[in-house]
C-alpha cells in the first residue's frame, strides 16, 4: 500500500501553501533540481555533444515513455515523448484520418480542451477533403457514433468540470462502427488508472506537467496501439522519426514502430526533470491513489457544500464519473479564486464561472482539504473576493 504521508516529503512545496492546482501544473519534486543541475553541469557542461550518446539523451523519449506507459496501461514500447500536446494531437488525428480515407466525420464533445478542436479545425482546412467536425454534449457522444464516423477524438476527463468519459464503452462503440479512437489523457495520466491496451484504444496522447509533475512546458507523449504502429504514417515527418536520422537521406522513411512518431530534437532538460518525477511514480499503486483521490474530493465537496452554499457543484456528483478534480460554479469565481490564492490556497479558474480544485494524494492530505474549505468559507462569508484588486485578470487564470 502506498504511504501518501511519505510521498508528500518528495515535493518541494512552499511553507503554508495548500496546493490544489496540480491538475494544471504539478509542484516540483525535491529531486528535480539536482537532476536537472546534473544534466546541465555534468552532462551538457562536461560531455558537450557527446551527451547524446554517453548520457543517453537520444534514448530518453522511449525509455521514459515506457515508464509513463505503465501508468496509462500501454504495452511496452508503444509510448514516446517529445514536442507538445498540441503536436501530438495533430499527429494522431492526421494519421487516423489517413487510415479511414472513405470517411469524413470527426466526433468530439463541446467539453473537449480547445486546443484539440483547434488542431482538428486547422487540419481539416489544410486537408480540404470535406471533413466535418461534430461537437456534441458529452452525454450525447455515444448516440452520435455512426457508420460515417472516421475518428472519435475525446479527452477522457473534462478540463473544466472533471467529468469522465467511459473509455472502454465509447472505444468499443466506435470500433463497432468502424471508426478509430484518440484519447487525450492530459487530466488522466497520474490522476487515475488508465487501461489503453485493455480498452483497445488506437491512439493516446497527453502532457506530463500536470499530475506527472515534469515542470512547466514538460514534453508530451503519444501512444499508438501495436496493431497500427508499424503501418501508421506520421504526417509530421520529422527527422527523428526517420528510420535513419543520421543517414540524412533526402526522402523520408518512417522509423520502426513508435519511433516514427518522434518529430524534433528531444527537450533534454525537461526530460531530466520528468525522470526525477517518474522516480516517485515508480513506487505508486494507482488503485490506491485513485481510492485516496476519491476520499479527498468527496470530503472537499461535503465541506464546501456545508460551508459555502453560494457555490454550485459543477462536477459530477458520482465520484466514478469524474477525474481527480472538483469544480464549483460562482459568478465571481475569478475574484474569489484570487482571494483564496492570496490566503495560501491555490486552485484556478476557467471561464466563464468555474473554480477548479485538483486533488493529488501524493502531496495533499485530509488536513489540507479541511483547511482549504475553511479558508474558502472565510472568503465567501466575508465577501473578501469583492475587492477590485482581485478582479483584474492576469494573462494566466
């Protein structure tokens, strides 16, 4: 059984701060600073360009990909890291559409993270082959899976409300209709158990800077099912996805398996930070993590609804239907969140009225949850949010 009291000491959190925003940016693992410093001074500093071989930099995207693969239920050798999540969404979607050349419908939901939809819109314009993007209410997705569908593209956990799709059921329904499925795991990886292989997913993508704690701008990952990985064609044909990157051939030949989904040069410093973070994850029981996450979020909901009747639960009431975050609606939610942050409880805000709180048991405990609810009650009862200083919106909300 995972000892969550012990894991808390593995993160460098400012004294007096209750951090409920790991669903947006995870805190720094204690070991990350030294690991990155070693990469800078001992590897880059002393090895210079030989670090690509001698320090194993070139192999890191695959090696760390396998460690993430354990957390998302991927088969060994089917996950690779690099680039950003937007790039990985574009890669997966372009490849999937090419695999269904006689179909023209991309189905998603209106709770999907905007960048996924933006990438789809841009790709459809560039292809100019008459593809359509259907976005429906999350509850209506299954009813819109038809024989016209080329690709079902969903984020498993809604970034605003925490609502969770049934991955196994929707994947099965899409496959029965002859479609392919892409799952965005940005709010799933490190938050709850995921079983890509067991569900039969075709593609999976995600970022590492949220629950996986790789740091701001941490690299994204992509999963391709083994049945596709040797035949899928990467539309973004970068040099490191080539079968012989240092052969410098004038024409592209895709690499073997998941290697072909690499694009550009790996971000070695960010991968070093991720490596330190994954050292923590190697010892985590995901079932225990999920159980503890539900306990903490259920406690928070009960506390807030008792203390703050002005706030309306935006997340599903049933814990099985949400990820590891809880969201409440409040018309002045942005200002209320700024007042809360000023008092040492950090969550975040999503337009138009969502106050989000993430629950990462690796560093959040019951005392934190109770204290956060108490401070939120004080902010609401005393109308501390009703201050002009809290209404000026910063670039990042």
